[in-house]
C-alpha cells in the first residue's frame, strides 16, 4: 500500500511490452531459467565440459560459468534477472 491510501500506483511501460500474467507467465519464467541452468550445468564438476561460443565475429571456448553467462544475449526478463544476479557475485 502506498501513501495515497488504497489507490494503486501507476506503472508506465514501453510500447510493445508484454504484460502477461498468471500460470502461463510463471511457466515461461521457469522454462527460461531452466534453459540458462542447462547451459551452465554441463561445465560444473570434475567432468565439466568446455563450451564453444560463437557470436558471429568471435569464437570463445570456456568452461567458466561466469564467462559463458557474460557472452549470452538474453531477451527474456526472468532469465535476464538470473544473469544479472550471477554477474553480481
């Protein structure tokens, strides 16, 4: 609740912003975060594998999760939040 009583706050969104809600959005968020986890999961542990990343100009081979996360270009908001959290560590 804000200082104006029971009136809801005003939320400004850019044009074309998706305002999905409910179970479908929750499932979308979970799937996006699982995709990020699946990318990094195979680099962990004693049998961790290298990943080859190609961004159109440059080839990077790494088994470092932080490097892989930096190179990813993510559009999904929940997955981008997960990426931002991993970069703050």
